C-alpha cells in the first residue's frame, strides 16, 4: 500500500479509541474529530492583539505628551504676564520716587505664582546739551522682575524673567545763594 492510501485509510477510520476517550474527558467530544489543528489562527490573533496594543500605547503616550506640552506652554504664558505685572509695578514705584525692590509677592488672579522685583542701584547723569531745556539730571534705573510657579525640577515649573531700563529726568535745582 502506498503512503497516500495508507493516510486515506487512517482518515476514514477516525481517531484511535484512546484519543477519542481523552477528547471526551477534556470536554471537546466529537467536535474536534476529523479537524486538523494547525494553530495558525491563534498565532495571527496574538500578533494582531500585540500590534493593536502597541498602537494604543503609542497613541496614549502622544496624547499625554501633547497635554503636558500645552499645559506647560500655558504656564509659561502666565509666568510672562506675572513678570510683566511685576515689572510695571516696579516702574510705577520708581517713577513715583518710591522703593521699587520688593520681596517675593503673589499677584492677584494668578494663583501659585510669585513675583520678585529688584531695582539695583541707579545711575545719575547730568545733561546740559539739551537745546531747548536747561541742565537736567537724568536717573537711569534697571528693573528686574522674576516670576515663578512651583519649585524648580517639578513637572509644572514655570519661570520667566523680564527687565527694563527706565529713565527719569528732573531739573537741576540750585540752592539760593549758590551759582554754577
């Protein structure tokens, strides 16, 4: 008998009694009789599950990164506005002859932000080359405002520093009895 006809004879005769008894005990019964099990469908299904899980994980990671980036951009914009408010406060204090250096303080409407305003020593310049005006004293002041949110190293840390140079002029007054 050739090998092909031997296999055909085995197929027609069905599984051996031991296999048939084992299948009944495993709960498969006659369902698997005559079916050849290859396992390719299981491999393909596992591959698809893994690929889909990888795509979902990548999309989730991109979403988290995008959310964190937009949140940090918003905090940086708010830090800029807080530093700008501190700078304007310092300029106003300087122009009104008040002390413009302040310890860190909170700006209303910007919860969690702290601004620190510094006014290092100013310079005085005497100008007498102005054509239409008499001699003038010009005070030049550098004002530095630093805004911070949270602590350095934290994931939502925002920091912004702005500076401005402001000049204020006034006439040079000569005391009575003194001449230049």
